[in-house]
C-alpha cells in the first residue's frame, strides 16, 4: 500500500497532466477559463495556489467525454483521476 506522501505525489502528477491537457486543447481551455474566472496569463500563478490543481481535476471529472479523452491521451486510468 502506498504511503500518503507517494499518493499525494501521484495525485499532483495527474493534476499537472490534466492542466497540460486542458491548456493544450483549444476548445477546453476557453471553457475552463470561463468556469474558473482565471485569465490565461494567470494560470501559472494560480497553479501554485492551494486547491487549484484539485479544481482542474474536478473540471476533467465533470464531463465524462473529457475524462475519457484525457485518460486515453495520457494513459491515466479514469479511476486514478477520481482518486487523485
């Protein structure tokens, strides 16, 4: 069984992948920005804030087709996204 530190690290890795996935998608990024109210030039700063990466995961999880595409493109099991 993984310890809490390694589980947290894995969750953060998945969340960073999710942020990259959203940022690289010309359809998802504007929707993400509109929902969060964050400006594109503020994403890097926001990513350092507590809770931001969890919000990225919630964004991915909120739309099953997006979740499945993220899982397929990154090789991340959908269940791992939910656990993160």
